[in-house]
C-alpha cells in the first residue's frame, strides 16, 4: 500500500500504467498501427503521452512525422489492436492494493485519457470495477490531461474540494494536471523504481 497525505479526503487514480500494467500493450498496438503508415513509433513517444487521448497522440504523430493521418481512423485501428490484448493486462499490485485498502473509507475515482469502453474493460480485467463509483474517460465532455479540468471534474462528482484530493499517476501530462488542480500526487514511476532498484 502506498502512503497518502494525512488530510486526504479523496483518491484519484489514472488507469493505464497506474492501476494496470498496460503501457507495453499500448505501445505494441501503436507500433503495429503506425508502421504501415511509415512511422516507426518510438516507445518514448507513447510513454511521454501517457494519459493523453489517442486522437491527441495522432495529432502529435502528424506534427512530428509530417503526416496527415486521420485521427478517427487511426484511433479505431489502434484501439482495436489494444482491445485484442486487454486480457494480458495485469494490476500494478501496490497501487491496486492502495485502492482496496481505502475502499469504503475514502471516495475514489478513475481519471483516464482512455475511452470508456477500454477503461472499463481494463478495470474488469484486474477485478477493480466495483472500487470506483466515478470513472472519467476521454468520452466525457471535459478537457483532458494536461488540463486540470478532468481532475477538478472528478473532485466535483465526488463532492470533495480539489485540494483535498490525492492523485496516483504515471504520466507527465497527468502530473501537470494534478499540480494545476491544486492536488497532491504520487508519481507511481518513482515509487516503483525505488522499490525495484
């Protein structure tokens, strides 16, 4: 279980790479999708955009590689490939254990840049759907990470002041968003690296 500040009133969790170890699965899906379009996608590009909606990543690929890829078409192709791999998702044990430990003690939400269908499929795969009464995804009409709006909306739905929320994240856009929302946060990458290394 991971520590949280003593005055925390609610917990907000990213999904991919935070609750579930899925980033390699996402990268494989991106790589297979983009390669036929002449883009050999580096892993760093996906890691740097963790938590960002797929359509936004397509726009970044177009900018970096001088492409004009259709965001909706590429998103569909990539998400289809990822969906085929979802059964391989595994929990990030310490983060999921933290969610279990605070279940029914603090209100909790998932705040993800993934689609609603994908996020719920991942939560089901790691047996975590019942832990989170609020799940915000790329399908919700709110500005995504790195905008703080998505975290502020989660706090609103949980009926908690943003500054009383603690965020668990593995991506720079999410950490930027958490800071801008006035929330404390745990960078899961740092915690896990410290414990393994």
